């Protein structure tokens, strides 16, 4: 079951109403006997969310919360954004948890995990501006959606708790419980806990993505990685992950001038390891696919909805085989 694509206006009304309803009582939802007739969306607080985080930074071992204001508030000095205080920028532990219309846990399914970029919030940007739930809904992929909040509306790409070894696996374990709750059956947790993961990162989402891949601990559950104008750093980590998983997973990075240098560096690293990759749009995103694609004349800020096509995430998810909705 796919159904006709939703318009953005129709989905905006749907998401607003469903989010409010889901927050009021998603645990009471009954497990469906077939494909979902209505989307289910909730914002759950996670104990394993990226933030709050009061540990160290992995690059130099210094405390993440490295600044104290005159009023005693602690914060983090971001290289590009200045000082952000923990109680305002790094205190939101909510995670967007969603199931699209037509999702069916009885069929082969996956979990799409989305890492937003800088200056973003879940409601305004992930659901509203970037249209992530809409793009999943309008694809043919039978997949759930998980999207954690990182630094709130800030120029900061910090991964927080996801810097820690095994933390992403713990997060996905909690995500399985949240998805089972939203599905309407706590007994479904084991099924959600075994679903393959497709990790999608935009812009500043590169940093948590790099650590989720290399120290996150989910192993072969990671079916594929999509970077949308996101490879601006950590090219060594992405290249190492590709080298170790090039037969069991896919990797695709589309980019504008904003992340051209990071993509070029990653391709050079792969070439030195004699790892083949493509530079055209893929026909399929199957295990073993490794691709990079340069888009010209595209605004980085609009990349999630206007790249080589409108709604590029829908275009890409339609090319992941094996999970038809």
C-alpha cells in the first residue's frame, strides 16, 4: 500500500493534528491488523538522546560544557556560533518518532534515522521546513522514522552523547521501545529492535553521523547511509566505514559547493584503498553501492527539498530495494 502522494499543505495539517494527538496518548493506540490507515507521530523524551550531555569532547578530551557565565549558567563555546548555554541549547531530549500511512510491521521494514543540520528544531525544521516525514510518506519505502533533537536552533554540529562508544546502539534500543509504543503493542519491541537502519544526515548532521557509524555499536544493522550536502568533515571516519562495510551496506553522498571539499577528500581516501565508487545518480541503493553526486546551482539551505530534484529524500528512498510499502 502506497497511496497517492500527500501535498505539503495537506501534510502540514495532518502532522500538526497528529503530533498533538500523539503527545496526548499514543500509548493507547491499538496495534493495527494491517497497514496503518493513518500516520502516527509523537515526540518522546529519550534517556539516551544526544543531549543533555556533560561529558568530554572526543577530539581533545576537554569538557563539552566549557564555559560558565556571570550568572553561573554553564555552556559550550561553539567555534562558529559562540557561547550556547546548556539550559537553552542542550537540554531538549525529545525524539521525533513516526510511522507513515501504509506502514506494516508484518512486511519487511526498515528504520530511517534522520540527523538534522544546524539552526534547527524538530517541529519547525525537520517536520516543517525539511519535510522529512512528508518525504518518507511519499516514498514507497516501508519504514519508520526516528529523528533526535541535537543543539536547538544553533550553529553547532556537536554529537553529544553519540560521541560515546555504544551510545547510538543504546539510543536505537530505546527507539525500538518508542516505536512499539506508537505501533500499539509493547510486544513489537523485538521486531523493531531488529530492523535494518538507513541513516540520513543533512549538513551539520555529519558529526553525529560519523560517530554513530564508527563507534555507535549497531554493526550490520546499518543497511545504508545517505549524506545530503553533509560531508563537510570527518572524511576519514566515513571512508573507514565505507571500506569496512562496502559489501553489506550502501553509501551515497550528494553535495553542492558547500561540501565539495569533504566529498573530494573522501573520494581520494577511497581511491588510495582501491575502492570503486560512482559519480552519477544511482539506479538503486542496494548493498555494495558507493556513490557521490555533485549538484550545481543548488542552495545549501534548501538542499533537503530542492536538490537535483524536489524532495530528494523521496527520490532516494524509492531506490532502496527490499522494503516495499
